[in-house]
C-alpha cells in the first residue's frame, strides 16, 4: 500500500511509523511518525511526503487480520518504511 515519493536522494529517507490496534485488527487512533532519518538538503522537500505516505499506507492496510490469541504481541506495531529494503 506504500509508494515512496520520487526525487533527488529520496532513497535515503527512512521513516518509522507506530500505530496501535484494537483486538479486531482495526486502528486505535492515528498512526504516528516516530522518527525519520536520511534527510538531506536535496530530499528535504520530500521528507514530509515520505512520512505522509507511510502513515496513509497503514491506514489503507487496516484492518489487519492477526491472531487474537497473540494480541499482546501486536497491539502496538512499529514499521520502518525504507525504499532500499
């Protein structure tokens, strides 16, 4: 559900997003930006777009179909959005 923005040095951007889930796999609140690295003068204009697209990808992917018996392991998720991976 995620597509990285295009631009100079945009492949250096790494965005970490965290979100909470209800037991039924729906989002509890809005995903939030935890950190962002790789920002340069060249890609600074794309950094906010990178983060916005990462958050939007989580919203589009919900609800998540995860086993409820392991809810305590996935009630809070953190994901790294890195185009190089």
